[in-house]
């Protein structure tokens, strides 16, 4: 079994430059002991609910930090590789290789199942994090022709559109907090910022990394994107409009 470790850090006060002091917590999450490898983990926007998905397809949802069980579903998928909560915390999407399931968190019931097309392999799922009248669910998929983003209505759960955005396979995906941008990382190390309104490329950074992109996250103000890669590097990219050349800062981490 792979050990599960909880890490803690203390947020520094003031504006001075400081190091992030991370340490292993003494708290033991007994509910996640002896449950096998977990491939996906996410909190709701309030940090009050935790969802974890296992390699064996088991889906578990807990109240945080009490770890009181909310949902415990064995074989929700053959294997779970991505999870995300809607902005209001009402829904949880779980993704397996063949389909996405939408769960009502309160009732612990499946309200919709979204199946892939013939040439599609689902890779990532992400709700738009802006709480407006028309939030969307995005699914990043690998197709015979490259990487596509599929957009779904979160009332009817019908597919609105399918947009091919890159020629390579998508290896990382995220959505900005204001809902305006989608970030895509590829197996070739490229970064793409996509305008969610028209699904056009807003900004592209070729060979941002030497290896495939493994993780992406936006800053809270949606003005910067942090990317991490298999090449052991992290990069901070400032997002500019099309009339600007853009500015990038680099964070490089070396592991011995």
C-alpha cells in the first residue's frame, strides 16, 4: 500500500519574502488507511468537503476536517483519475476513462452520466469556477486529431460544443477562477491559454518545459499561470492580452 501523508504549513504574515515551511502532520487519516492507491483528490471551494478517488474505482467523500463520511461508492468507475466540485459545492464530477458521472453531493446520487465519443478518451474534468447563471463543465479529451475541450450545460448536462484546441495530447488542464481562461499543457511541454468565450488560443508558450506538463493552476486573480513538468521545473507565466508580448518568470526546482 502507498502511504498517505497529510502536510501542514503556517501562512506567514506581512509582505516580506518568506519560505514556505511544510511539515508532515501528526494527524492520521485513518479513513484512508489500507484503501489502496488514490489517483484523485479535491476539496470544495469552501474547504469543507474532501473527495478522493481510487485506482480501484472507489469514490469517497468526507466532511473536512471531521472526516465524517458523506459518500462511499465502490466501483464508481473502473478507475478514477479526476474529480472536481462545482462552484456552489452542489455537484461533484468524477472521471473514468470511459465516462464522467455527475453526483449530487447532498443526496449522494448520480444525476447524469456523460459518455465519450468513439474517438475520445476523457483526460480531465473541471467546472467553471464562476458562480453565474450559466456555469459550464469542461472535459479535456484526447482524440485522433489532437486535444479537444468539450463543454457541457450544467442544467441539462447536454454537450454544447466540442473544440479542438491543440494538435498534441493534453497532459494537464485547469480553469481560471473568473471563468475567462482555460489552461492546457501538452505532452510536448507547450502551454496554451484558451479564451473560454470563443475557444480561441489567447496565448501560447512553445516548449515552456522540456518534458510533459504535469500540473497547472491559475493565480486567484487569473492573471498568472503556474505550470509544473516532468522535467522537475515549475514556471510562472503572466497572462497578457493578444496585443501584448507577455512576460514570464521562471521557478526551477532541482531534485537530487
